[in-house]
C-alpha cells in the first residue's frame, strides 16, 4: 500500500500555461523615456511533466513538474502622442522550469529579432528597438519569473482542491 496519492496533470499544465501566457502582459519602463512599454506573448508551446503528490499521512500536497517552454513575445511602446507605435519581437526559451529549483532564478534564454522591416533603415531600427529589448531583459524577465513561479503553483494547488485529474 502506497503512502502517496498522485494526480497526473500532464495535459492540464501545458494547456493552462499556454492560456496564461497568451492572456498575460507586463508593463515595463521604456528606458530613458517617461513612457511605458508592454511585453506580451503571441504564441506559447509547453512540453513536459506535471503531477501533484499528496502524502496520505500528512495530507500536504507537493507539486512535481519539469517543463520546457518556447514563447514568442513582443514588446511595444506608443509614440508620437498615440499616433504610432514601435515594437520588438523575439523568442524566449525556458529549457528547465521545474519544481526542484523554481524558487531560484531559472534560466530564460532571450532571442531578439534583429531584422528591420523592408524600407526601414537598419541602424535606426536597431536604435529604436534596442530600448525595448533592454526593457524586456532588465525588467520583463524578472517580472515573468516571479509571476510564473507564483501563479503557476497557485493554479496547481487550486487544481488539487478541485480534485480533478487531467493527464495522459
């Protein structure tokens, strides 16, 4: 007889995270200006394992997960008194978001698109989007880590309270 109950959340976790990313945005300070820029996600692909273990003796649940995330992001700032905007896009890769060290600064690899649109001066494009990339790197990544760490764990434990299992 096992002393542990396990709830498989293998299918639920990626679905929840994909929806979370697509609905999440972070307001960031646009460097060197008295303006805010917005970091949001336009695509998310999540793979991995997730389950919840509960000791039959202590009844205290413990999340167990190991997830990989590929995210497409954009960061934009409104300019010219709301007449236009500048944006920067790229990818974020989280190769190992796991329950063992999610409280630590888990690595997020930031990849920025550097190709200027047709008809735009590449040097000017790089100058304008460089500030957005700096905002994502310096303020966006820490905000993302903190929100992901807290909100995902809250959702996992809420799922346990519902008593639902969703795995494969």
